[in-house]
């Protein structure tokens, strides 16, 4: 655990934590979509949605991570495409 803790702390210190790839997963049930993604404690996150991959709208407020995963659920119209992304940064 010591080396792993040091490696993680080093990523925060150098800022390389902000270049890590975040790969969300999703599930659809009863007309609702749930998008889940890993996150790092201390960073700030919010979910965004788009129907065209050009214009993005925030669908959650920016919050500081206190856990290791985040998820977002909403009802979706299956005839309209929806794309989701998790935006994160070191400051709000």
C-alpha cells in the first residue's frame, strides 16, 4: 500500500492525475439511463449531456469527489440520441 499511495500522491502533486482517462459505463432500464464513472477524491466533477456531440449542457452541479465513483440517472427519450461525458478539474 505504501508504494501505491506514493504513486497516487505523486499524480496529484505533478498534475498528471488530470490526464488520466475516465471511461464511463452505462445501463438502461425502464426508460432511464444511468451513467457511472470512476473518480479521484479531491477533484471536482460534473456530468454533461449532448444530442449532437457539439453543444454540451451541464446536467449536474460541480461537486468535489469524496468517494471513488459517481453516477447520474435520468429519463431518456429513445428516439433522440443522448451522449454523456464526465468533466473534471482540480478547481471548481
